[in-house]
């Protein structure tokens, strides 16, 4: 298992880090079976444009789909790196499965934090962990990145020529790609006869609005059964004992009235 600070240093320097073979084979198999079950049950269609992919299916709101996915955001090899990149009060922004099928074309370059509207470059306010449930090879459409592009003063535009600078991130199944939210990246073209399957966990700083509204997406009784760290990741928490409070209380008390919380008002003298 990589040292979280070392992996976070890679993200700060080149914009991304690879954690090789950190997901056990049996866990990959189990997650794959649950993704497939939900894709079929919900009859998830292909995307409708170049960005979403006309040969790609996306399964959103994974935590609401199956209990198997509750371990993903809090995995012991991954969350410590996320916390080193952001901080220990970060949130889960979204959790999505992506199935890229044969014949899919390359995705336009983009940056995941492009919707926040902040001047760039800036410190990371989001980061993403892509779990490879199948091998990420050049033929299968491995994610392509532009190393160091998190330091650009803008998100990629259509006129930006990113093709010469892009680098495919190849890695075996069970590996995880972690990257800075400002990093220019995009899915490659799937030129194989097999699908490329991944789970994408997007995290954000505790003071940033989440990409997918977890508080509405997940029933409260379901969240009550989550491990404490996952409860806080989805938003039953405060940032620095203040942001997100409910009547001067940490929202986690709505799930467990006996829980001890550390609110800002306790520290004010």
C-alpha cells in the first residue's frame, strides 16, 4: 500500500497518481456483478453525445443501488490519499459506474472542477478516484491525461490542442487512478472487442457543493446504517464545526442522537 503523502505529492506534481492492484480480485468480481445487475435492472441507455459517449453507459448514485458499493468511498488504500489531497473533512461528491463498450470514440478533454467557476490555477478542491474493474489498456480506451495541466490557467477548451500532450494511463484491473480536479483528461477510444468497466468516486472539499446531492439521493434510514465515516462523507457532517449545521447541531445527530460532535460554538469563548 502506497504512503498517502507520497501519492498526494504525485497529484500535486504531475496531477495524478496510480495505486496499482489495491483492490482484491474477489472484490472486483463482486462489484462487477452488482454493477451489471443494476445496469440491466434499470435498463440504462447509452449516452447521447460525444462527451457522455454513444457506446457508454453510466450508472449514477451507486450508494442507493446496492450495499456492495458502500465500501468503495472509504477504502483503506484510497481514502487516506484523498484526505491528504483535500483534507479529513472532505465529502463524497458522486459515485458512478462507467461501462465503455467497443467502438466508443475518445472523449473530449475536460477538467472535473470546471463547473466551480474559480480562477485557475488553484489548490485542489476536488479529486477523483477511478477504480479499474477491468484492465485499462491503450486498446480498451484507458483514461488519457495531460501531466501537469492542473497548473493551467483555464479548463480545456475545444480549440486547445491536447492530442500531442495526452498520455494514456494504463493499469491492470484492481488499480486506481487518482487525480487533481483541474487535471485535463478524457476517456480514450475503445478499439478492442471488450468493454472497459470502472467505478468513479469523485470527492470534494467539505465547503464545496457536491456534484450529486447525496442528502436527497439517499434515504435517511439507509444512511443511518452506513459506517460513521461514510455518513460524514455523504454530507451528514459539518465543515470546521459550522458549515452544514442544522439548528447549531451536526446533522449526524439526526441519525444518532447520542453521537458526540465538535461544533464551533463550543470553541468560542
